[in-house]
C-alpha cells in the first residue's frame, strides 16, 4: 500500500509540473528582445568616376569624409553599374535587374514615352513591406510624372528632380537658351518635386548651387525623424553631373577649380549624413553604401572627373564607363579598412539588402546576387563571376568572366579623337570608333590596351557561348535578337 501511495504521489507531482510548464512560458523566452532591424542608406553620386574620390587616387582636392567611410568599411575595386548612362543604371540599382530585362535604356527626359514599370518591385517596396520607412532625396530619372514617380515605387516621401540637371533651357554658361534650333530650348525649367507635386523650379546656376546643401539637409531631417524605426534612405545627388555648381561656402575652397569645389561639397554631404547617424546612435545598425551611377562624362574636360586610368568614360561599354567607386560601411559587420577585389555590381545590392533585412525577393526574375559573404570577408567567397556590358538600346557589347573581358565588334562613342574634350562647362564633339573583336585580361591590363585574342582562342569560345545565353534571354541589338525573358517598360500616354 505504501508503494502504491508513493507511486500515485509521483504521478500527481509530474502532472502538476507538466501543467505548470504547459500553462506558463518561461519569461526568458517571452521577454527576449527581437533582433535589431538594420537601417540602410544609399548615397548615389551622378557621373562620379572611379578615380574621383581621394581614396581612389583623386585630387588635388580632398575628400576626408569619403576617405573615413572607406577606412571604417570596405572599398570595392571591381564594382560595376549595369549601364553607363543615367536611367538605365538607376533602374538596375533599384530592381536588381539588367535594364534590358526591364525595357529601359538611355536617359529619359520630359518627353520620354517610357518609364520604369510600376509592376517591378524596387528596394523601397521590399523594405517597406518589412515595416521600413522609405525616403528618397535627389535625382529619380525613371519617369517624369505620376504614376511613375518615387511614391508610386515604394517611397514614403520624396524631394528632388525627376531627371538630369542638364535637362533645362539654359546654356552651359548659365544664360537662358534663345536658339530655338537647339534641342535644349524645348525643355521646361527644372521641376523640383515634393512627393508628387512641383513646389518650385530650378532656373539658374545659382539655384543649382543649392541642390547639394538642400538634399543633404533633407536627408539629415529624414534620419532624425525616423531614428526610432527602421528606415531606408536613398540619397541620389545631382552632382557631379554637369552643369556643376558649388554653394558659396565651398566655391573656391579646393584650389582645384570648380570640380574640386563640388567634390569637397559632396564630401561634406557624406560627412553630414554620417554625423546624423552617430548623433542619433544609429551607426552600429546602419549599412551605408556610397557609389556612382556611371563613370565620368569626359567630354566636359575640367568640369568632369576622371576614370582612374580606365578606358573611356560615360556613354561607352569600356570599363571607364561602368566601373565605379563603391564603399560599404557597417560597423561591427564589415571589417574596417577592408578591400574587396571580387566582381560585384549595383544589381547585387537589392538581393543583399533583402537578405540583411529579412525581406522577400521580387516575385519576378532578377539578375542580382547576394554578396553578403563578401561583406563579411568570408574566404573563397565569389558570388558573381560574370557580367555583361550592354549599351545603346539593347546592344551586348562585351562580357566579363573572371578577369577576362571579351569585346564584340561594334561602333563606340570615344573621347580619344581630336576635339572630343571641351572645358569650363562646354562639351567637345564626340568621336566615333570602330571596335573589333578583342580580348583583355583586366587583372594585368585594366586600361584595356593590349588585345590578347590571338593567344587565347579557348577563352573567346567560352565567353562567346555564355554571351549567347544572355542574347537568348534578354536580347542583343547587334545580332538582332529579341530576348525571351524581357519585360516591357511602362508606356506613358
């Protein structure tokens, strides 16, 4: 009997323990704080060349804040945009796709009949779905009116110009355009948008000189306003795209001409953004990405930047047009002072941010790859090994795999001809170059000067086969192929 009583007592005790544990959750698990969501800031320069920041060899002006960003984070030495022209490049950054996949090419203006299709999912839309506050400041260039403005593509607020700052009825010396035969005379004054409404126009070079300061102040306000919630800030500067202009505080400050003054002002802007993050205790959980939409517009001479010894510049399929500076800083996550020599692109930013912020990827196919292993410095990480160079409407002009770049026969704009370089704000006249099939080893010949196709026919065969896959999928104007996986841009009435 005594054993039975002990046995029954044990059962009752176990049942009571089971009931207690089943009815109450341990406070350690119930009160465990959620993982801190990471903020994201993308600072996107306009026409800043690979060799323009001081930490990439630029000068004789100084860019201490950009240098500090690189010292605190990772500097990329093989980072590419998807095309060497404004609208196409920006569509790739925001969607993670080659522009040709989206039906986007060139630089859209106030008369353009296409825009980024609202059915495409942008970084802003993906992060907004995760509870992020999303703000954009600066140059949009993916549609000039509703329903193709930033607020219709996932941004909660917007201040900026709908297209490039040279798309206005003003000549390069700042005087109003009076020659009606010049296409610039057909442009309206530059409209400055606040969300979906035009709040003022930019009419003079003095007006343009205030853009960097205006955009910076709005970016800092956005950070201050959203410091208690996760946010995504896209700051797309107008500079250093011509016409360049610096505010009174920076004009004449560099001793290196107006371009140097402008570089020092945009460097100040970077410093103000970083200062705002630190002031509000946000540095440790904010990834800052600094890069450019394409290489320098070299035809403007001393009002343009430099490609750091790369061949050609904006408007070409040579590396001077597509290889750009890129710095990523993320304290505690990215090793300070690190350098990444791996191939990476602006298209890779979207999937990387989706992974970091636990957001879903777009439902439609993208071309970007998650490069988080590069940011973490993982040994042998190499998510991207190939890249295709498109230009013009849809011309596949070159392909890179590893260190090899195969260039296909085509005509190319060139700055190498006599008279192609202007100065003091005025452009030269472009030259034209007939490009033959050529092969370059970009590790030993980053300037693309020594064609080695005769020595490596097997590399030509390999890269040509890969290029054919891209031609089939997203097309090629040079071979008159229509891609089977191209999605249409939006049509503007």
